[in-house]
C-alpha cells in the first residue's frame, strides 16, 4: 500500500531491517520528526507502532510512537533533543519488541487461516501486544473441544514451516484472489490502488500492511488462552506465544 508523504517505507521492503541512515526532513516538538527513509512501522491492522532511537551528533532521541498523517511523524520521548531539518541520523528499531510483534502478527494470521479453513468464520476485530493477541470471529456456535482443536491445528501449521511472503498487487488483481478479505467488513479504503498481500503459503492469503516473520516455524509454539463469548454470533480467541 502506498507510502504516505515523503518517507520511504523501508520496513515494508525488509521487515528484518533494524538499523539504517536517513536525513531529517522536518522537526517540531509538537508534530514530531519526519525522515526521508524510515523502518519504523507506524502501526495498523492491530499491530502497535515500533519503538527505537535516532542517533545524531553524539546524542540520541528516543522514539516512543509513530503517527500517520500526510507524512509519518516519529514522536520523541519527552525532554529528548530533536535533530534539526537536514541532520543526518542513524535510526535503530527496538529489536525484541519488533520481533515479538512480527511473530504475534503472523500468529494471528495463522489463527485466522485455521479458523476460516476449519470453521468458516471471518474476523470482526483484532488487537495485539508483543507475544499476545486476540481475534474476534463471527462464529455462531462453539463446538465441543473447540479451544483445544484450534490450538492443536495452529501448532500443526507452525511445525509445517510454511513460507510467509509479502508482495504488492494492483487492486483488481488482489480482489480476484478468493477470500482475500478475511474480515467480516472490508476495511480496505476504496482509494488504495496497490494492495499489499501477506501470504502464508497453502493456508492464508490476506490484504495486510504489517510486518511478519518469514515462516510459520518462526512464530513459535502457540497457546489458545481462552475463547470468550462477545455477544450473539461473536467469539473472541486469545492467544499467546512462547517468549
């Protein structure tokens, strides 16, 4: 999906990238910092934004949030120095947090694929933190042994070591893929002409803008913590991953 504003989105090209060089295009205490190149994921699809630092002139600026607008605005920690426009900086992502979120996001896609394949249910909501997350499904009934069956099926897919790939397609080509939208409501804005696809080979293909690991084995063992009733026809599945 197209990069907002002036910032080249490095994390969409290489989700393993953790350090890079960039130039500050804009800097303001209230509006944050805009770079020409950034690997900070700004959040979306339930995945929280990255944390990290900018290093410049022998000092560092901690980045504690990222805001979307016409540009991607990096939000500095309160009281940290701000590099002026034109400053060359080195960016660095907090690796443990990003990696945990990549594993979690991929795990939720795997869960979505399993529940859609085995029970025909679509996602109605999602949220995640590092190594834990939840999906809501439009599932009328929960059959006996549902929680245990979903956990076993998910871990079978983890062990299968399925490749996870991300690529872009023109909108019409993307919507030609059967069941490309796995949410009960199509959340893809009508103005988006290029759609980013995340493909768990042989299990799940979805439109998605997040960062992911390269294979299901990298997700690691998954636990289904609980299945909650969120109203008629809606069920919430909470998962966790081993640290």
